[in-house]
C-alpha cells in the first residue's frame, strides 16, 4: 500500500475530516505533505506524528519518556525494515523476530495502543493477508497482535479482514 493511502487511512482513524494532499518524491516514493502554515513535511513517520498531534491524540505517541522512545523505535523499524522487505525469506525472518518480541506483549510498547501499532499494522497487512493457515500458526504472537489491531475501532477501514482460526489445526511438528 502506498504511503499516501496509509496516511489517508490514518487521518480517518484519527477523526481528521479534511483531506490533506499528499505527493511522493524520489524512487522510494517518500510521502510529502504540504502544510497550510509552514514548510512541507516529508516521510511517513514525520507526517503520521504530525497528524496525531493535529488530532490532539498525543497519547498515541506514548505517555512516558520510555514509551515515547519505544514508539519512535517502532516507527523507524517500520520504515527501515518492513518497507524494504521484498523476498519471502526476508518477510519470514522479520515475522519470526517480531513473533519473539510480541511473546509477552499486547501492543508494541507493552500495554498501550500507539501510532506504532497502527503503522506497523498497515505495513504488515500486505504480507499477513497472504500467509497460509500454517504460517499464521507459526507466528502465533504476530497473528494475535495483528488480529487485535485489525479489530481496533477505525484502524482496518477498507482493508481486507484477515481471518485467523482460534483453534490450532496443526501441531508444532516442524
């Protein structure tokens, strides 16, 4: 999904009604937002953070210094790791690492829903939607987190719902 489309989804989920105009620059199609009262903003995480502040939902950026740093870490991870995945092998490595990280967490920062959860959900959607039942079971913690985020009010919107089976069909015999 193009970054501009993700930012429009984010706007809607934040309750921002006026549609911003986005353009893209360079080979990487980096999103650019021309603001009404200042210079243009460049980059997915920069624009997303701006939108959160514009919607007066700063709690999505973290409430403590540590949580704010963790949100920034995951936003950076989204742009540097998730967006650059191309091979199926790279995607499975990423999902394996994320699965291990989410073992004892509800959300990426622990127990609070943040912008990091929203943007990582949008970034992973194209990969998760193509996973087989067996692969979803292999990445059980990612599947749990993803299913939870897609049901969070206003997040999924028009994106296809990914079906997860609640009872395990396969045993861990690999």
